[in-house]
C-alpha cells in the first residue's frame, strides 16, 4: 500500500507509525510542534515532566514494535529495577510483601522514552515527519477518507496555545472543517492536502475523530466518563546512593483517611529521582514549597519522607491537572468511514495515576498491525472491535480503583462493591504474602487478566489471610 498518515508524534502516534511502516511504502507523521533532537521536554506533552510508568505489557509491546528499544534506553541512562525486590508499594498504609517475581521495570522519564521511540521510528524506511503543521481535518470522497488537510504554522516565540482543535474556515464544512472554527496559531501558508489511503488520529484526549464523525453525520461515539479531577505536582531531586536501602521505586496509594492521595518516587536517568505527588477530587498537591512538603508528609512513610526532604532539589515543582477520564466507544457506531482510525488517548484517556496510557497505546498499535495483516477491507470496524478488547480490562481496572475513592461520583453496583471488598482483603493479605503481592502486580501490569486474582488457589490464600496453609 502506498501512503498512510499519522496525526500526532506523541507516544501513540509513534507506535502507530511503527505499526504502519510494516504495511505502507510511505508513512507521514504530522506534528504541530518542532520535535527536539534529544530527550528534552516538549510543549505538546505538558504531562511529560511528571512520573510516567511503562507497565509490563507495554514494555513487551514496545519491544515487539521496536526491537532493541529497551537496551538502547538503558544505554541512554534508563534504570531497570526488580519488581517487589527493589520497589516498595505502600497500599492502604502498609507495604506489600517483598519477594522475587522474575519481573523487571524499565524506569525512564517520558522525554527519554519518547526520544528513544522517535529515533527508532525515524530510522524506519519510508517514514517522514511533517513538523510545525496544524491538522485541519480529513479529506473525503463519499464514505472514504482520502487524505488530510494541514497548514504550516508560524507560531510566535513562546507561543504555547493548543491549536489541535482548529479547522480551515475558508472551506465549506466537511468531515474535518466545521464552519467558524479555525486554528489558534498564526498560519504561515495556505492549507495543503496530504493524500493517504489511511489516516490515524493520535492527537490525544481532545478526541478529534469523534468530532469529525459527528459533524459528518456518522454520529458521535458513545462515551464512558469518570470525573476524577486529578492534580499532580512533580520535581526532580538527587539522593545519595543507597538512600532508600536499595529501593529504586516507591509508590503509595489508598492512604488511610486520605484515599484520594498518592505519590511516586522513581530513580531515573541522570542519577535523578522523579518525585510526583497526586490528589484526586480537587485535593491537589501545591506547587508552593511548604505546601508541597506538607502534602508529601501525608503520603510517604516517615523514612521515605525524611530521605526525600533531605535530598538536593534539582527543579522547582510543576503542576498538571486532568479533570475526567473518557472512553470513546467507536466500536459501537453502526457506520464508520473507511480510511480513518484513532489510537491512544483519542480512543481512551485514562486516569494518569495508574500509568496505563502508553502501554495501552502500544498494544493498540499491535492490534492495528494484526488487522492490516488481514487486509484493509472493513478495517475500521475490525480494528475498533479488537482495540476495545485491549482497552476494556485497563478501563475496568482504572474505573474500579477510581470508584474505591468515596469522593469520585459514579454508580457502584452491588457486584462491584463485592469485588472491591474481595480485592481489599487480598491486599490486606498481600502485605505479608509475596505470592499474592506478585499476582496483584502482574494484574496491574496487565500481564495477567483480572480473573487471575479470583483463581481458586489465590482465593484460598486470600481467605486464609495470606497463609498458604
């Protein structure tokens, strides 16, 4: 096949490009921002300065898409840690039991991870990047998308305006250009059309494809939403070797009397530790110095707080807000145009506290690869149906955890409450049973299905309070 276009050069877009390059002679990645040559943070990823987790299933998927990526990231400074052996998970006020799991976690900042994947994508034959372009919308012929309309930006220095929701007001309304909407960034040229047999929306949680479909008469996809009002604040610190007795990761959550709060402390490249404080339902950690550390005292065990508080600070605190999780059910639409897909946050924008987004995007890219192996006939329906199978377990895990916080609005069915009580009992037992702790983390990492927590041998250990008996 001749040409595919990916809209957005974030992690989802890069994964999509890696998948498409196996099937198309040419792949063009359209990105609004100039892309850095190194692992610098960039404007288009404002959350990139905060802790990012790559789940076990996500690392495996990225390695399949881009062989050798993990080793290259480690060579660039990323840290590998042994899960449970070098990581302290403080849940419900106590640490999960330690033990050997045979699992490792790859710890890298988002800029380093994205730079590593971007380097892999740039090296693929037939892939090119179109940087500094706004996306105006798809071009259609009947029920088929045949390309995308773009426009070169002339952003002023320091311009941080998000322009990804714009369209060209000088053309009649079609699938991508509703009258009256225009790019917020100053144009440098007339709109251009990039022809393509397939266009993939990886522009993020604004959900551009959903709006395009609704305006073109296909209807908006049904949405599932969870109002979480998450805020988190992050800074880099440096601690002396062995400051945490060999631990390279500390994650806390479900704090007694403060279930809406959590935190992460991860050793990453450059001998830095990324310290992120998080709060849901408006209980946001302050960026002001005294308030930051007062919040930290409530979420970390005393020894972790003392070590972090005494560390050398490498950056001022920065904050980020995330109001609502959204899942768009494209698979439920009765009709879809050929030649247009979505991937990543455009399909499902998860609560970032659980670190699922990048991993699910990588798995969706693998789904896209598998679907293209079967040809392009009826591709959107096949792809969204299979992608939903990847999204569903991650969404259910996140939603269950969100609804365990009393302040999060939402219906809590009886079955969900029963499962929640069982999982709480499992966690209580996992505080002193490394087998249960390892099983729980495998499910969180999406390496095992949630059903694994209810297997007879696991349930027996839970009922015995973590004693194998």
